[in-house]
C-alpha cells in the first residue's frame, strides 16, 4: 500500500477520544551529525519528492530536526501526529 492509498488512521488523545490534528502530518528527518553521515538529507529530499509526486502537499509536510540522541540507530525519522 502506498502513502496515497493509506486510509487516514484514527488519531486519539490519551483518553481514547479523537485528537484534533487538522489532518496535517509532519515527517521530520534528523539532520544531526550522525544521521547526516548516514545520508539523512538524501532521505528528506526523497520524501519531499514523493509528497510532491503524490500531490500530498496539503496533507503532509516534510522537514528536518536536530539530534534525537539515537545516532547509532540513525537515520531517525519522526512522523507526527
């Protein structure tokens, strides 16, 4: 299943009630030194291209973060929410 075919997941708050997310998702790629050495900038560029190709710019934003402290497991990608 590709990203554009993925049904919207039910996002809930801690009490099990639906969370107000506005429908926007963020994909954040770590660009700390360790992750950069494992080509995280190329991963971010590929994700940005995929979002454009799939026409998901209104639903998905791709960006980068600093170090998460898990460099040995990098590159780290966080999806919010």
